[in-house]
C-alpha cells in the first residue's frame, strides 16, 4: 500500500481532531517480513479545549481501527 494512500485515509477520517499527519520514518529490512514495511507516522491533534489523555487515546484508537480495517495495519510495540 502506498504511504500516500494511508496518510490520505487518516486525514479524511471524521472527528479525529487531527491538525497534521506526517511520515517521519519508513523501515524495510531484516527485522520484518519481506512483504511488509514499518511506517512511523506523527499525528498532531488540536482543539479549542484541553485535550486529555483519554480523548487522544480514543482518537488514536479510531485511527488504528480504520488502518487495520482498510490496510491490515497493526501497531508495533
């Protein structure tokens, strides 16, 4: 899946409070499967009110669920 398609999908999600989405690293190599890549994405959130950890976690979980559903993406730990 092209990275641009992933970023576009994230940017178009409703009600995420995202102000910026950007890739800061792409890794392909011996530590992951040959048909996979690891993409590090920076998410910036903004709102007119204080953003709590609970609010941000809900927004990130929404994004992760969509990425898994559309692209089979998983969060690496």
